[in-house]
C-alpha cells in the first residue's frame, strides 16, 4: 500500500527529496498542461479533476517541507539548550516558538505578496472541507495507483525440464512510456530457474516488468508453465504413466522390455513368471516426477500394458491353440 506522500510524488512525477524550487517547477508545468481553461468541453471534467489533484499534492508536499524545516529548527534549538545545566527546557521551547513564529510570519507574507498564486487560490476553494475537491483527488489518485493489465506469456517446458530443473532465458517485448509521454517498444531478457517438480500452470511473475501506461503503475510480466507432449511418458499429477504394447504370445509365455526414465536412468521390466492380462499395470515406486517443495520425494511410475491380439489365425493355428489351451482355466 502506497502512503500519501508517495502518492503526491507520483501525481507530480517528482522523486523524493525534490527541492522546493524543483517542486514548484514541476507544479507549474503540470498546472499549465491541465488547466481547465485550456481544454475542450469533452475533456474538461478530467482536466478539472487532475488540476485539483495536482494542486493539492503540491500544497501537501510544500507543507511537509516547511514542517520539516520547523521541526529541524526546534531540534537544533533543544540540542543547543541541552548543553547548559539549567533552563534547557525553557530555552528549547523559546527557540521552537521563535521558529513557529518565523514560519507563520513567512506564510502571512507569502499570502499577502502573492494572493493570486494558483496553488493558494485552489487550496482555499478545494480545501479539506470541500467534498468535490476530495472526490476529484480520490478519483485521480485511484488512477495513479491502478495497475496496467499483466503481460502474459507461455513458458514451454519439456518433461525433462520439469523433472531435472533447468535455466531458461526468456525474451519479450514490453511497452515503455518515455519522458515526453509517448509509448515505445522495448525488448527485455530475463532468466527463469525452473525448479524440479513444477507443474503445468505454475506462474513466474516479474513485478513491474510488463507494459507501462500513462497514469498507471507498470504491469507485471507473468510466465505460465506449459508442458510439451512427450513421446513416451504422460504426467498425471506427480506420477508418470508409460504405455507398452505386449504381443499375445509374450503375454502368455513371458516378456521383458527396457526403457530410460526422464533422468536418463535405464530400467528393465520383466514378466517371466506371470501371465500378463489385459489392463495389467505395474507400479514402480519413487520413479515418477519430483514433488515440488519436498526434498527427495517423488511420485510413482505406472507401466500400463496393452495386449496385442493377432488380427487373424489360420485353421492350423486355431486347432493348435485349442489343443494347447483346452486344459487352462
């Protein structure tokens, strides 16, 4: 949440620590640009709201600087008075009173010598007791604090990337507001460290690195993980699924096959002493995807076997199979 002083600086487009002279120059430039008399009826309501907000922001920052000067004088006076052994409180209070009196007299002089200053005149008209002024300031302030829509891009990752983790360099183009208010395109490069176990839909956000719009906070650049289709494995949560086709004769007489995991490790599955039935599934514990946020934990690998039946048999094959299988239950 941005506090009021920061909001005032945003409205006047000046950094913290701006001198009174620079503050006055910024105010004059904006007041000239947004003076209602210089705008047509179609944009006059917006100009009035902005002019009022600019005026109030200038007055608030000016008062803040004057208060700091007064408090600084008081503190200096107390420090000097504290060096004596007696009457320090009275001396400090007198110095503060003198500083406050000097400020009051200075303010009175400024008001008498420059009664037509725009900031002073609008400060009177749109004071804190004026609901129209407060409403205009709130409307303009809310536009200052509004954030531009996020710049969204896909971060394409293979299952190997999401299993092992990797470093990806991403480039994107964003809109940037120049000093004169125009919008230009700028190419940006960022590095994303992909963590093992990230899933499809995981978001990586670069705050304030999206598009810029006049009167708004810079948007965020958001990259969303998308998962490329794998030729061998399919991810289901933290598990991996591998489908393998088994010839009917191998399913009945014994079968084994080898493959490599995403990590590169070679694994062999053997079914020498069992008959593989349709829909058979073999689970290899802890051979799936890493589980994000749980060091060393992994999902499972589920090997699903599909029996491949012959499309046709000769009469001799049918007779032979019937003879072989007649006693099987």
